[in-house]
C-alpha cells in the first residue's frame, strides 16, 4: 500500500528531534499478522492521534508499544528518549516511562480511589504526588474514599489517566478515552487532556471519535489493515474530507 506523502513541516512548540520512534514493527496474534510494518516518530511534547477504522490495528499497535504479550512483536524497533524498548517486557517498558491507559480502564475492584493511586506508586518510578493529582482531578479528590469500580464511567476514565500520571511518565498511551461516555463527560475528559497537553506530556491517542482526537492532537497517523496509510498534521486530516471518508468514514 502506498502511504500518503509525509508531512515534513516542523511543529513550533516541540523539538525537531524524535522523542519516540516506531521503526518497521510487525506483530502477530498467533498466526494472524496484525501490525504490518508500522513506522512513525513523535517529538517531545506532541500528541499523536492514531486513527483508522475498526480492525485497522490501532489498539494492537498501542499494545505492541507497551510491550504486552499480545500481540507478539516479531521484528522492528521501538525507541523512547534514546532507550530501546523493543527488547523489554511490559513491566520494564512501564518502568522506562511508557504508561498505557487501556480501553477497559482496569480499575482494581475492592480498592478506593486513593488506594488505586497509591498502589500505582508501589513499584519504582513514582510520578505525580497524590495531592498534585487531586489538583488536576478535583472530582477524584471528592471521591477519594469511594471504591473505584463504583465510579461513573467518566470518573473511572479520570482515575485510569490519573493512575498513569502517578507513575514515572514519559509517554502516555490512551486507548479509546471517550468510549461509552456521554458528551458532557467527553468534554470533561477533553479538558483534562488539554491540561496534560499544556504540561508537555508526549501522548498517543487511539480514538474512534476521530474529530475529538484530532482537535487535541498535533499530528496524526492513519492505519489501514495494519499498515500506515497517512502521516501528517492533525489539521491536514481535519481539512481533507476525502481522506477522512476513505479511511475514517467521517
């Protein structure tokens, strides 16, 4: 497949040097070839929207980056701030600063909000202190003594993001952060992600609500059947109706 021409214009607010790089990664679920030679770079402080139709390989690419067992990375390289990630296990990648917020959020049953946050800081690699988290997530501060799994969907999403910030964070991976949320809650999550963006945290967002993701992002990568179909600025995708219709159905 021929990818759309790469955009080479620099983003003014970040360094021109890649902070994170994926180089020709290939990943499989068993014998199913899912991630097929994906390559892209992210500069420090950028938000990248990783987009595509259902089944395009977006979540699989995130999981491969986070070094989860499935899909299995067969070849290719993943680099974060000059450090090779491709040979690591998931816990090592997490300690290196890659924090995945999965679609199902993985809130720990039986633990209160504050206990979920505190547990995230048990392993080496502490991030934000709890008080700082509560400053950015006042709703979590109000519910600090409430069991995490009894929160609303939007509040659970806030807790999942806050838990990632409680770790030593260099790259934030967000898988469908708006999934199943009411529009008013989506706006609240967008506000939080705007704050994270303003703090210069490098992030990748996988989201079916492509327009919302593109409005947050600096750059975009579109996948089609496991391959890169487009790399460029988020604004280019917003401005190109033909591109959106072909690959995103919007």
